[in-house]
């Protein structure tokens, strides 16, 4: 009888030890950007400047489109409004925490905060990817079917397309986030990255991660590849239509409407392609590529869509204190309208 009691006591003590050694993780520690000792102040000022420029540029575009009814046509400006919202959110997911890490060494993030970063980063990234695809279709209709543009791309269709990008992305990332955070986290809580992403986080799980890694790799690979294929298919048709035009002026204006979109698509897909096709890249180089995509690209998008136009540059020189912010998009949208009118 005493021997049985002793065995029960031993099992209970072993269970308690196992519980102590497998304490559930309630927060994570972000290591930040590697190899930046002594550069924190410089990086803080640089990233803060990028972040403020991102907020200012995208807020100006968003406000201008809402304030000026002339910018509601063509529909590309409607999608630009959605893109500005995505860029505002995209840059705000990790940049504030990164700035806190650099300035006050605040590296701790709660479990809920980590879940939010994973969800919103992939949610907005997927939404932006789908938006670029919809914008490519918008350019295809405007150039290949200019006389039917307003009929095809009516307000109802544009609203459904924009809403579809947000809804589809939310379903997509809800599955990935659920799979990621239903795993048990009971060991190390140190994330070897500057923000919470799926792969750095699941490395810390106390369970087999093959399913989540396979699903994540497949999803995050298939969505961009499908979108890129559709964008390229649209532009093959667009180039063919431009080459068939008899008017040189029409060719110039048609090509001009596509330049900005191609530039931002390159900035978006370029870093993704570099990371996924070059697995031998060091952690420092991968981090630099990701920082460019997360911090710099959202700042460049407003400039690419506005400042490339002579009319916009002239309007900016006339601005005094930003009282006429709606002029920022007038040049871009006017070019799109000329395509619809003058291609033939």
C-alpha cells in the first residue's frame, strides 16, 4: 500500500515538473533588425521619416479623391483610394513597434499583439496583391475597350471588385492565423525577426508544424503567382492593342497610364520574387529586402502615382500649405480619361 502511494506521489511530482517546464507563452520578444548595434538612432530617424511621409502622402491622395468628384472617374482613382488605405495600414503594422524597439528597446509584444501583426500583415498584403490585379484589369478595359469603359467598369462593378479583394483576403488569412495560433507555444518565446510573421513564430511551437508550414507556403506562393500571371496576361493584351493604334499621341497616352501601375507592381512583386527565388540569401539581406517592402514601398506608391505628371508638378508648385490637395491626382486621372476619349 505504501509502495502504491509512493508511486502516485512520484507521478504527481513529475507532472508538476513537466507543467513548470512547459509554461504557456503569453508574450513574445522580438529580436529586431540583426547587426545594427550602434545604428539605432540613425535607423530610428530614417524609418520615422519614411513612416511620416507614407502617412502624409497616402492621406493626401485619400482626401483628394474623396473631396473632388472629378477624381471619381475613371475608376482607377477609386482603386487608388483603396490602395492608399492598404498602404496606410501596411506601414502601420510593424513600423511603430520597430521604432519603439530602436528607440526605447521595447522588444516585448503580447500574444494578442503578435496575432494581430500576423493577421493584418498577410491580410493587407493579400489585399494589395489582389488590388493590383484588379487595377491591371481596369487598365485592360480602358485601353482595349475604351468606348465601353464606363459601361463595363461602372460603380457597382468597381465596388464589387474592391469589396471582393478585402473579403477574399480576410478568409485567406483567417485560416492561416487560426492554424498558426492553435499550435501550443510552451518553450522559447524569442522571435528572431523584427515583427511577428508566420514562419518565425511557428518555429517556436511545441508541436509538429509540417501542416501549417505547407499550407502557408502554398497559400503565400499561389496567391501572388496567380495575381502576377493575370497582371502579365492583361499587359500582353494591352501592349498588343497599343501597337495596333494608328495615333502616336494615343499610344503615348495609353502607355503613360500603365507606367505608374507597372512601377508599383514591380516594387511589390520584386522583393517577394527575390526572397523566394534566392533561398541562400543571408538573414541580414532578407531583412533588408523585407524592410524595403514594408517601409519604403508604401511611401513610394503615392509619389509614383502623382509626381510623374508634368501637370501635377505644376500644381504642386502652386500649392501653398496644401489647400488644393485634390490637384495631386488630377494629372494622373486626366491621362486616364484621355485614353478613353482619344485612343481611336
